[in-house]
């Protein structure tokens, strides 16, 4: 496994200015997996969860991505416990619009009243007066998409949100939202294994490939969720590049994402200190043109 001294992270990993004023390192941390099994309840090892969060910031990661539904509430509470008061430059992005009734159970709720309550809850748990990036977690098929976006615009005007983001959306939905409020980030499932006609949260792989290109053209940050395909990236192509580089397949997958587009900001999540350090070290890997081409993915 390739490792990287923490003092070199700042030099090895490029930055992206989200919304023009939030400079983030292009390797963030996804805080979903620090919760309990099924993304439900507290973690089995509370102190370890805090240690992972603190180590991420020590290594130079300055974007922490979470959601009120992770736990629910647990992830946001752990982030505040571990990191508050937040170091200068540390940005916490969270999401609202999805509710939980049990382990691995997710139900969208884009009702304006729910989104207002969800945001206030996130502010309280994170101990913030304003969320730097607040994302609609998922369009609710029972609520007109524009109604959900309108309430986020309202809350931005009220000073509770700095920038608005979207998650699990198509290009058409991004364009619709941008007629209401500036959109600085999009978070869809995307990784080196993405391709074909699979559907996740109502958005196909092909649609997400179009979203990546759209965000690249428009300068919108793209946060790929599931950037390591839940540890299932073990294709012969990835493994061959990893072996030549003295790296792990996961590190090569992250390097591929960083090369794929300058607006992509991977947010790999883990509850393991060793995996965290492995992910961060991927920032020092620059794929050659031939390596990148060999790992290319297209929709079928």
C-alpha cells in the first residue's frame, strides 16, 4: 500500500473552489460509515469514530460530508463532538430530505416543512449558525422538485445556508434548480465501476455520466458517493495498475476519479484509521494517459 506523510498532503492534492469561495482539498471524507451497522444508531466503537474524524483533519482533509439521516443524527453529532470548534478552513457539508425508519431503510421527504425542521436540527447538532453546503439528499417523487428547491433558496436568504447543493439528480433537475437558486455541488453515485443501465435512487448510470460532463462544463463540484464501490473494486485492469504502482486497487480508483474531471471531489468514507490513511495517500498518485485510458468507463 502506498502511504504519504501527512505534511505532503497539502502539496500533493489539488484544491477546488466550491461556489468560488470554499477552497477544498479534492479528497474529502464521507461520514456515513462512522455510524452503526446499516447506517443506524451509534458506532460499535465511539472513540474510534472520533479518532477517524480527527485524523482526517490532521491529515489535511478539509471537507467532511454527512447527512441528518446518517444514524439518523449520529454522524452529525459525532462530527461536532470530534471537531468543534472547527479549525479554520474545515467545511462540513450536510444533507436533508431523507428519513429513516430502521437499518438500511431510506424514505425521501422533500416537504418544505420537513426540510425547514431538518436544517434546524443539523444546525443544532453541528453547533453551527450556518451550513456551508446544504444539499437536498434526494428528490421526493411525492413533492414537486421545485418546491423542495424553493425552500432551500428561502433558507439561504435567511442566512442559514451558505451554498445549496443537490444529490441523486439528473441534468434536467440541476437545470431546473438553477433557475431558482445557484447550485454549487452535485452528489451522485459514481466510481470506476459505474456504467451500463443500473439505477440508483432513480438516476441511471448513464444519466450520472451526463451529470459529470455537465458539472465539468459548468464548474459545479461533483461529489461521487460510493467512490470505491463499497470495496468491490477488484477488476483485473485496476489490479494490474495497482500492482505496477505499488498501490491498492482502491487507491487507483480514487486516482482515476481525480483524473476524470477537475470538478470531482471524491468523499470516500470509512470507520478505519488504516483505510483513511490509505485513501488520503491516493492523492499523490498521478495516472499516466495510458493508465487512465485503460480504466475508462462508458455507459452501455
